[in-house]
């Protein structure tokens, strides 16, 4: 059985598949030669109206969005995960997706046309082994996105910070402007309550991640690089190595398109120099092609003048707080204008943007304590989030319940984490959420982080809490009416909010 792609296929059908051809070998992680072998077997078919995909690791944020996109394209979709998250299963279940707990060869539908797996799922997974035995093609999440982007006008949003928000802002305003894009975002949009959808237009807007160089599986015509900082220490040995990877990404942008690069980031500019496409810059600094000028704070966010090479194009209101969101909105507005969207439609689209879940998401209050949830798990993002909280809730005591994500990241950036967390009045640190790593050092690394905060910012009271239950008990005993609590991190820290808001 082959996975078949039609560059000229209708957007509703997306990838077209057939069981009429000889089997395609499973694509091993990072095996470019096997991927090329797969590409050689691509043929056109017009008669498959409802292909079937099985997603392994479906509860991951990107995989959720992919599942929603495929469903919108008319695919039959099933999925499995080691630990099924209740709200994810409910959300996808309402869209007709069958989500199964754990991994088992029995979970793989016999009529699956393709198995798609997240980066965390290795070739030894029992469902992948079963698929290999049955001759079912296998693609990673990013490889599948690359196939779906083929034949569409791809718009990739990459960078260490701001990918999800910039992607969501751009996709939302393009939708409001009537361009009906397809979209894949790494977080759910507030109000829309989805992170992926299929549009009838040519555009496909995709959050594009640098982890394991997965963004190199895409073939965008347009792209944004929001900035480059040290991260993903389990696959990049240095900032130079990461910048080199972004350079490859920049070079992959179609020469007929455009790369929009952050003007005040030297690494981004170095990567952008590799592009054969046109390059324009954005930022609040002098000399950028696209600028946000005269930034003012509003009741709920910010307002700025959108300026292109000295010409004032109009006023943009960002309805979500934080100076970092001015940068995200500027990138989205600039790319939308480059795609031909009028400034008044850009303005209206951004004005209607309601935010993302887990991005300074205000959940309500519990016993007089205001609760905010945020995905920040890198020192720069933590600083931006806590600074936003200080501006938004001036004069109130600020709690930060933080779950570090990955041992390698935490150890490599100990001092940076300590300085950022020191912006809060009270910090409760959980054991590291090790994710893809050995978790035996989780508690020791978190203990060291607490010590670093104590030594570098003595005014901040920082303590280790051993579990989510212990965290809830501590806040129950010590948080007071008028306090602000931010639950923060990329692990399962967001489960705590349910204890307070149920």
C-alpha cells in the first residue's frame, strides 16, 4: 500500500491514498533516504474520498491540531496515547475521533491508510511495529504536515518563542479577512476551542517547531522566524548549531515567497541570510522594515502604530496583555499585509483575537485568588509572563507554581531560570517534568533550582513541593484573597487549575 499525494488535488480531499500499489516501507525517524524512497512511490488517485489515519501520541498539542485538520478534510481519524487526557478525549470525541488509552497492536484499525506518530513515539512502539508488519505507511507528525502542505500555499511560523500565538493571530485574522486558511496551532484558541481546522482557501498556516529539525519536513512559500535562543539541549549542542538549523529552514522557503525575520535578533538575521526567498524584517527597533511604533498600554492589552518603511499604515489594537504580544501581533500583521490583506481587515482580525489556552489564560478566581495559567517553560517566556502579571495586577502578591520541563533545559539554564522566577513573590517548584528524559534526577534538579533562586533573589520565597497534591495543599493553606496565582510550565501543571475551578 502506498501513501499517495496529488499536488493538484482538491483541498477537501487533501492527501489521496490507495491500497492498489506495493507497500511503502516505514519511515525511520530522521532517515532521509527512506523518506526519499517513500516520495518516489507517490502516485495520483482521484477515487479515495475518505482516507483513514491512525495517530499515535494523539494527545500531544500538535497531534491534536493535526487530528482536527484531518477530520475537517474528510479523513476518518483514530488515535491512541499512553495517557489520555480527559478534556482532550472529550474535545476530539465531539469531532468523531476515537481515542484509545495506552498502546496496543489492537488499537490500529485494519483499514488504516497511514499511521502518523509524534516525535516521542519510537519505532519500537507496538502500534508502529504492527503497522510495519501490515505494510501501512508511517509518517512523523512533521512529515504528515509536509505532505498536507504540498499543493497548498504554506505559511510556516518558527522561532524559540511566540510560535503558537503568532500562528493563531495570523490564522485568525486571515480567516476573518475571508481567505479561509487551513491551520495547525500548538494550542487551542479561546472561543474557537480548536487548534486545527481545514479551510477552503489556498493558504495553510502552520506552527513549525525546530525540535529535532522537524520544520525541515515542511516546504513553505512564506515563513516567519520570531527569534532564536538556546533551547532543546537534548538535540542541539550549542546556539550555533541551533542557528544553523534555522538557516536550513530559511533556505527551504520557496524562492518565490518571503521570509519575515526578527530585526533585533542577530541569530535570526544570520539564519535569514541563507534564504533564497525575499527577506524582510520586523520589530520595534529602528531600521526594521515593519515596525510597531508608539506602543501604548490599553485596559486589556496594547495599541501600536503599524509602520512599513516609514509609512504609517494604521493603528493596531492587541486585545491580550504583554509587550511580547506586541511583537507577535506585529509579525502576524506584517505577514498578513505581505499576503495582500488590507490594513483595516488586519486591524479587525486582531481586534477579535481572544487568545490561547495556556497563554496568560485568565481562568477566574478561587477564594478570592485570581488564577492565570501559562505554558511558559523557558526563562525568557517566564520573565515575559511574570512581567505581564506585574503590569496587569499591580500591587498584588504574585504566586508562581512552576513545573520545570526537561532536566537538560533546566540544568543548562539554571541561573536564567532563577533570575526570571525571582520576579514573583512566592515560588513553588515541582519536580522536573522529564518528558523524553530519565526522570531519576527530577527532584534533585528542582532542589538545586530552588537553591539558586534563594541565593540570587533572597526577597523571593521559593520552596520545593513534591507533587501536584502537595502544591494544592500548600496553596490551600497559604494563598490569601487578593493574591494572584500563575500555574506555569509545559508538563501536567495545568491539571492543578481543575482542583481550584471545578
